[in-house]
């Protein structure tokens, strides 16, 4: 089992014929992802060779869905065109859109996330590494060879910390790892993933990675306290961030005591979550919790 992405998922890549799209499509295919097509209106009808796999290019997401039955799209388009790309995917009623693009204006993100909610398309991102179900499918830019299938579900704002925790727990393994992105507005939240992992029978423990800024982790803590029965271990990046400094992602903005790592730690611990001060300590807490049942 997994959340949002399985070996049965059929994946389109919007922007597949660009440099980043080509590179990461090749990596997704190597990881076993069932990439069924690319999308580029100017190259419709062409095919792209990736080692031993030839992938067709469609003129629109709707054409790709109609021909292949695709149910996931991964979006590698420049920020100026991202709103149109996501809107097109949502209009085609694709169930899942993974928006890798960084630097999308917030007002564009607000518009396309609202539109996607109306059409029933789930958005992962933007400004995210995507998601991976090890041994089954990889939609995005997460390295596929640093972990294995296992009982841990991971949801993270940070791409880099996603990779580090996957590596730290490589001998334990993961059901699904989801990088939700660190922008002020994202399509899928910690709470969404916590709920999905709670319902996944093969996820035994959930790891939540947050960072300074905003109140997403505090809201997640409230959800954990009231609705999540599986053990949760967390790491909050930014304990050593200088006061008054904006760090990292666009959403990592601290105002007074609101949004600090300490405030987030206290909220999570009050909900029964064990919080590590470093990624390595967090991994140790995960292994201890799994051993102790």
C-alpha cells in the first residue's frame, strides 16, 4: 500500500521535452515509474527515446489522458507558464498534479490551487521534490536509490531534508515519501498527508518534517492530537536560525514568537509527538519508536 502514488499510476510529464523534464523523466523511468507520455503542444505527435523506452508527446493533458488513461502529471515548466499548465491539468480532471516548479508567484498559486479544488485535482507542491513510493513509482525529482520499501510514511516541507531522512532510515524503509513544498501556499498540507497515512494499513509510523515560519506545524499538531492514532516523530528545521532573519523557503518567515522552531516543537510535543533536534536524532527516535511498538 501507499498514498497517492502506486505502481499502477500512469504518469504524464508536462515539460518533458525541456532540459529538466528530459533529465528527470529518464530518472523516473529508471525507478520503474510508468511514464506514459509527455505534453508539449508544439511537439505533439513526436516521440522521445529514453534508453530502451520510447515515450509519446501529446498536445494537451486531455489528449494524454484520453489516449493512455494517465492519472498523474508531473509539471516541469517555467514559473511564467506554471499557472496555465496546472489549470490545464485540473480542467482535464487529472487526479494528481505534482508541481515541481520553483518561483511561481503566490497569486498564481492561490488561483490554480483554488481551481484544482473545484475540479477535484490534488496538487502536490509547488516548489517541491514530488513524491515517491519506493519500489513502485517516483513522480518528481526525489532520488530513488537511497531507501527501500518499509513501514514509515514521510511528509516534509523541505526537499533536502526529505532526502536526508530517507537516507538516515534507509535500512528501515518507507511506504511513501511526500515533499509538499515550502511556499506560503501549497496544494497538499501536512494534515492531508497525516490523514492519508493514518488510513494506509502499511504505514506504521509517520515522520513529519517542518521548518520555521507560518503555523502549518501547529495546525498539524492539533490534527495529531485529535485524530491520528499512529505514532508520529517530527523534526523542525530552524532551531539555530538568527532572530529576525528570513531563512530558506519563501514560507519560512518568523514574526515575533510565532512560527519559531521552539513554538512548533512545543505544540508538537503537547500532542504526543517526539521531536528530534537534528535529522540524525530524529531517525534514532523513529527506530526506537518502531522497536518499542
